[in-house]
C-alpha cells in the first residue's frame, strides 16, 4: 500500500503513531515509527513520527530526547551551539528556577507581550 497510496499511508501511520503516543502505547509507537522510517522517500516525511519519538523519550529519558532532537535538527541543516550537555544544564537551570513557584503561580503569570 505504500507504493500505491504513499501520501495516505504516511498520513495514516503518522496519525496512528500520534494516537499511540497519546495513549502511552510505546510498543506500538516504536513499530509504527519503524514502518514509516523504512518506507518514506524523503527525510522530511519522517519528521512527524520523529517528533513523536522525541516526545516519548522526553517523558523518561530527557537527555536522550534532547540528543535525538539535536540530531534531527542537524540533518535539517540547523546546528545548535553548545551541544547536548549545555542544553541539559539549561533545562536543569529552568527546572531549578521554576521550583520556587507553585503550579498556580506559573499558570496565572501574565502573558509576555514583547
């Protein structure tokens, strides 16, 4: 079906992967991602499922998720300065700064305008 209905297959598999991520079904998510990665013609066609993969990693393995995101950006020609370790430090610094606030305080903060 991939050869005859490429766009439809890609869309259906991407949506199925999104559903698997939403439901926390990591086994199905891995299988769907593997299928899409094996069948697509262009790297850009993989981006949705690679995003879902990165989101799934972020829930339990943040450093690996960051590294994966940096790899994907690199393949798109976007280079980030500092690499993964400085990003991990930035994430930790943000967590530390936010730890001084309650959820309600964060949620009720005025929206930035500039």
